[in-house]
C-alpha cells in the first residue's frame, strides 16, 4: 500500500497500533483537517492545553493540537478549534467560530466506525478509500466538516480559495484519478 494516504501522513503503524479506538478516530479527524488544507495552529499562550485531549483517550491523539489555521489567512484571524462531545454510541465533532462563522459539526457513529478503526493502519487507510461505509465516514469528515469550515473561514475573511486538485471533494479526486490510471 502506498504510504501517501492522509492517515500515513500523520501517524506511523507503530503509533497506530498503540492507540485506543477513540484516539484513532481523533487521528482520522485530524488527518481530514490537514487533507482539507488546514495546518496545525499553536494554542494560545494563556492556555497551552487548549484544544488537546487527555492521554486516556489516546496516547498519540493527546499530543495533537486540535486547532487549525488556514495558511492563506493572517495568523491573527483566528483558528478553527475542533471540539467533540460523546453521546451514547455517537461522537459529535464540531467547530465553533465567531458569530459570522457559526458552528459546523458532524456526528459519527463510533460503534460503526470501530470496525474500520480496529484494522491496522494500512487496512484502515485502504478502507477509507475503498469501502463504501468507511469512505462515507471519510467524506463526512473531510468534505462535510473540514472543507466547509475552510471555505467559510476564507469567505468570511475575503480570501478566495483557488480551485486546486486537493480542494476537490474526495469522490471527485478518485474519479479523476481512475480515469487517468
């Protein structure tokens, strides 16, 4: 398996194997933010733990800053801070911005996702691209949450997103690559 999947860009197989299932889900969300075009943002100096999760949820996931900046925007325009809320078998991931940005969210059935998250790194990355249910999870995260937040932040700050191959939704990229291979 090619090591160019969004997951392979943020974690290696050893870290993946040592991670709890919730931590793996958070890493998948983190990979979706980076794949959408965000970059990790540093937490505010007054609260260096802002945007982090506890080690009980995942060893590697707890090291991630869950604040994301848009490279095209000035640093003082703020960052998207990812938050989560667990409710029964579901985990709601949401980004709340200022009044203009609003709140964007996606609800993930954690029990259904656990099936794919329990695989090894290569198999999980493959499932996120090829398995219909896992690909729907990736689409909801990458396109339904992350790219929507990116577009909203750029729009609210008067920055036009230039269309690029990487800015296309995952299914459009897959269709293009299928035609040229």
